[in-house]
C-alpha cells in the first residue's frame, strides 16, 4: 500500500493529530456538523455523565451515552472536546452553589462564646469544584479553538 505525502503549513503536532484522527471514521466530521453549535451539543453528554456523581446520574448517564452515540454517528471531530466543557460546567455550577457554604470543622470541637447557644455550619467548600470546573471548560474551549484554527480548510 503506497503512502501519500502532503505538504502542510500547520505545526507538526497539528499535522500528526489530524492524520491520526483521519484514520478513524468516527473522527471525520462533515462541514455541516462543525462549529461551536456542535461543540455545545457535545457538552450536553459531558454534563450528563458528570451528573453521575449525584442521584440524578441514574437518569443522566444513559441519556448522555445515547446522545454521545447519536452525535458520534453524525461525525465526531474536534467538536467532541465539548465533552470537557460539559463536565466543567457541572463542576463549576456545583462550586458556585456551594461557594457561600460554611463547612463544619471535622477535627475539632466547636466552642461557643459567651451568649451563643448554637453554631451554624454545613456544606462543603465550593472553591475547588469551581476552579476544577473552570479548568475543564477552559481546556475544552482553548483546545477546540486551537485545533480548529489549524485544521480549518
């Protein structure tokens, strides 16, 4: 089998990724299944799978899997990086919801001051969830933007 060679002005990494993606039929996306709208569509199965950490996951994981299969049959290109953004969106929302929470100390006894009769605490620190979610979103968006800029016709 003869190998064909193409000259490309893109970076070697982008060329290697593009040629590797071209060897898998499910990675070949058509023009009508490209763009930010499809990136956002791919974020939905990512969010569904990320919700698997909760009780809602019993419903969302199968829905996300079915949607992922449906999208992949229409051609999964770099838009599938939206999965990362979907996972990040759920993490960021969990972080935002718990941002004002006051976690109870687990390793010490709470001492009440004079005149205090109770203490209010609960929840968990949402900052790590928010940061991780934003990192996932940024990774997905920036990787998609960079890869589509180098592989655009």
